[in-house]
C-alpha cells in the first residue's frame, strides 16, 4: 500500500477516532448537551443529510469542535444496539442515498464515511462500544475543503509530540471550552502497536518527561497507554493496532495543561 492510498484509508478513521476522543476527553459530552439544549437531528444537519438512527435522539455537541482549525458539526447518542448493528444501519442508509459509504475498524469500533451528494462535505460516523454494554455513536459533518484527510505534521508539532520520523496523517481536534487541551491523532506506518508504545515511552523519558504510567496489551486488537508530565503539561498517548489496514498503528495523544480537565 503506497502512502497516498494509506492516507485515503486512514482519513475517515482518523477523523472518527479524533472526534470520539474529543467528545470524551475534551468534555463535550452528549449528556451535557442534552441537558443544556436538545435539538432534533434535522435541525442540526441540513437538508436531512444525516440518516436518523431508529429510536434514538441525537444531541449536538456544540459549535466549539474543530479539526485542524476547521469547525465541524458533531452530535452524539447512545444505544443498546451492538456496534455492528449501528454500522450496518449507516452503511445501508448511506448506500440508499447513493453516497458510496466506506467502513474501517474492527472489534466493536467502526468508522463509516461517505462523501455527501452535494460534494461539499463528508459524513463521518464514529461508533464505539462501551463496557456498560451500550454503544456510543458520533455522527459528524466535515467540510470537504477542510481536513477530510489527515495533514502532515508541522515542524513544531513534530517536535512537541513523541512521534517517530515516519509518522504521518496528523489531525488536531480542539474545543473552545477545553481550556487549551488538544487531542491529536496520527499514524505510525512503520511501528506496531507495541513498538510505537515503547517508542513514545522511551522518547518522553529521553526528553526529560516524568512517565507516570505505561501499559500495553499485545494483539491484533490490542492497545498501549503512556501517561507523562512535564512542567505544566500532562500527556496521555493511546496506541491502537490497525488490523483492518494491516499497516502500523494509530496514536491518539491528549495534551492538557495542569489544572485543566485531564491535567494534574
């Protein structure tokens, strides 16, 4: 698989991963939105563009989420249905609209994506199972002239993060009310989940960070976690294997100032 093909395959998956983590890590809770200002999906997504999942009520996550500086529209709902059933619903409904949907993911975590008929936006639906037995779903609408595919790392961001020189596909998710916290997703095409986790741990130590936690679960669907602090910044890196793509691993880095949610 060449780099261009890899970037296209990772594009929607990286957006979906970033938005799910943003919803959880940056405090843009669907529950909070539901309590504050519930709105029907049809009013949030124009022209009935987003299929409405049966027996669910989607809640906007606010206007503050952005990906690589471009505002995105995201809503949230949860259901007792399995991730596979939710995945199949969106695949069928988007296909019914002749939007040629694609799916990435495995092991109860999926991203369904399609280019909207107008050609002006991309639909990305991130689906994630929870230990409670419920499924969290994050439908989103992203401008086509925005970051449909991940972007290269800037020199400053590459220096800030404990990524390898081969890392590609950086996507930065921010929220207005997150107090400076960021969620950054990127791909390590040359490193397995375990190797990427160890690289992050060793690189943070080399830079003088205090590594507070290091854990990994080896396997096709395994993950690794590294937590560390330096000065007024706290970082948590979550590394996931990519069995569907069979190429390296995906890293989600959550950076937050001390004293902010997720900080010290």
